[in-house]
C-alpha cells in the first residue's frame, strides 16, 4: 500500500509538469505548467486550421535568472525568462507563415497578458499539414501537455479542497483567509496533503506560508496571488515575532 501511494504521488507530481515562476522575483508566485498549458491551449483554440499536438513551457536557455524574494515551492523554477515550445498541425488553406505568426502571437499574448509569465520566445514546430480549416483544438494540447498525459490523469492531478473545516489552529485560520480572497475559486492540494503549509523558524525568527489554489474565471492569476500573499502574511503577523513571508502556487486557472 505504501509503495502504491508513493507511485501515485510521483505520477501526480509528473502530471503537473514544471512549476513556473509567475511575475517577477518579488511576486512569490508560481503556476503549474499544466495550468499554464491549459490557458495557452484555450487561447490557440480559435485559430483556424491549427491543431496543437503538444505544448511545453520552461526556462529560456542562456537567459539570466533571479533569486526569488521568498522560499519557492519544492522543485520550482527560479524567476526568469521562459520559452514556449509548441508542436502543431496546420491547414493548407492558409499560408503557413501567416498561421505560425497567428499562433505565436496568441501564445505569447496569453502567457504575458492573461497569466503574467515572463515569456520571451515561442518556438513552433509543424508536425503535419491537413486540408481542414476548422478552428484549432486547444484542449488537445492541454490533454497531451506533459509527456502525453491522459485526460484522466489531468483531472486527478489537482484535487479540490471544498472547505477548510478539517484544518485546525493557525493553518485552518490562514486557509480561511486565503479562501476568502476575491478571485480564489478554491484551495487545492497537489503538493502534499494540505493546501496551506506553515513553517515556523527560530533562527532568525519568522514564518513562511505556502498556499495552493485555483483561480476563478474573470480574475487575473497574478493579481489574485498577490492579494492572497498579502492577506495571509497580514493575518499571520500578529501572533509571531519576526517577518512573515508567503508564496502561492496556482494549480488551475480559467484565464
């Protein structure tokens, strides 16, 4: 049973893909590659003749990275420029350079404007050409994002936390604060068993809070994360000596 639980935990972590920095070094926010790919896939879905086959997001090579102002989630990429890699099929009914330009613009705009990713380039690879001219199937990229993850795995990788009743003490109180911030659809738990992690340290004295959440439709992920960080840090400041820092991991977004 323990080995099965460990295997499930490993699969869930792989499903998430990379943990991408959102905003700049001072923003203390990350987003799962899976969530970012879903948003970019939706942005590309309206381009005629385009069918995304795969989509990856990672650090741009040879670009400088920065030290985050707060402790990042385990395994998260450091703040810095990112690169999008997309494989797609295109329709023969429109010149390929025009299609590629449309797709590149849609992906970069969605990454920077809808999400807040510091994306500098999008590398596109054409897998095939076809006769159709229907709108692209953006969800295909989301479903196949990380190593061709099946849809069932995508669905299970971001379990929802319906309420915070099971969390007691300071953790439960901070979870209530985070869940009450405008734009938070719900708290989630993809890294560990709880959506809010609190670590107190004595040398130097202080506290670090890590929150996992899903962003509600109509809200900008980075703005929601900033509001959550401020709210939980403010709520925790009164009962502990020393500074309080907070990090947010976004696991789902409707952007």
